[in-house]
């Protein structure tokens, strides 16, 4: 009887240990998630975070959703000479046991059409979506940009707004010319 108890306890500890390691090995951790505060009328904001892949397989981020925004895209700032442009990234691979930092001047989420003005101290929730169908929930704090050297990553993404307005005007003038 005593031997049976020892076997049951040993097996239980082994099963618990395997399950605990599996849970840790299959997780994606999000750290330091934040959204850059922008003027109340801004139509585009940016979010940053560090994504750690603690799995034994590559994770591929395909996007994000949030009830606070109409649309979210993954973007990368590309520097060509003195110009910086944004390129949408349809997928963002995160290597096995790797880390991807989304930060000003690099990878980031573009947050389009906020449903309300966000100010420093507010919280925003996101759901990150991966190609394998898995998701990760993220809570991000809205913060003022700090450490600006005058070359800061366009705080309100005004060139995106201007580009969208220009396209709209071109579409309208093209429509009126026919």
C-alpha cells in the first residue's frame, strides 16, 4: 500500500512537471507594450512592445485587433538616405526562443481610426494573431513619447494622415473629371 502511494505521488509529480514545462514551452510573452500618445484629432497612432517566443517552433505574427481601433497593421520603418518610409509587413516571424522588439524608428503597429481620443495613462487591449491560429492578449499603456531628439518617430503619424487625405482628394478629383 505504501509503495502504491509513492508510485502515485511520483507519477503525479512527473505529469505535473511535464505539463508545467509544456505550458512554459508553448507560450509567447509580451513585454513593455505601450501606445504613443497623439493629439486628440489624430487618425493614426503607433504601438510598441517586445514579443518573446518561448516555444520550440517559429511563431509568425499576422496582425492584431483591438476594439479601440478600426484597423491595425504591422509596419517597419525603412531608412533610405535621409528619408524614412513605412512598409507594411503582412507577417512578422519570431524565431524559436527569439525576441522581436517593436520600437520607435523600427517595427511597430499602426493603429488606424481610434474610436476615441487616447491620453497618457489610458489602457488599450490588443489581440495578437499568429499564422498557426493562436492568439495572445496584450494590455498596453498610453504614454507620452520621451527622449525626443528632434528626429523622433513622427509622434502623430501625420504623413499617413496626409497621404490618406491626398489619396481621397485625388480619388474625388478623378471622380469629378469623368
